[in-house]
């Protein structure tokens, strides 16, 4: 990961006449996967790896991301939710960007509750 991350880069959409790009930042936390499921001569299957990664990925994000389990109909609905301030700012930003004509195709308002991201966390 430490070798691959600095090389990963993707061009993003143009906004306000400015080209955007996305890449990993300087802080990368890589860890070796250790589990009894991978010891003692057991076969390491794709399912075991996926299950292990999913378990800890969701465990680590449950209380920290501040995403909601449902879409917002109005941004004012956010006021009544218990969302950390940082996540609330990202939700409000996704909502505001979703109103822009040049970004409509991203459907950011539909996915504001997920911080504007409509994919799976690991992609």
C-alpha cells in the first residue's frame, strides 16, 4: 500500500473552470491482517478476506463517519440528527454542490447523507 498509494491518482470533474484531481494524502495507515481464520493451515479464501475486511471496516466507521442511514428530503432535516460537526459540514457541502448545474449529473443531493459518495466505502 505504501508503494501503491502515492502512485494512485484520478482526474475529477471540472468545476468553475478548474480541473480537479484526487489522490491519497500523506497519512496512510496500513496494517497486516491477522486473524485465527488465517492460521493453522486453513485456506485463505476470497470470502474470508472479504468478511474480515468488511467486519473491521464497518466496525471502524459506525460511530465516526456521521453518515445517515437514509436520504435527506430537505437539508434542514439534518438539524434534527445527531451527526458530528465535521460530517454535518460535508453533508451540507454535498447538498450545496448538488444544486449546481455543472454538477447535477453527480446526484450529490441524493447521496448527501453518505457525504456525497454513492459507492461502497472500499472503492
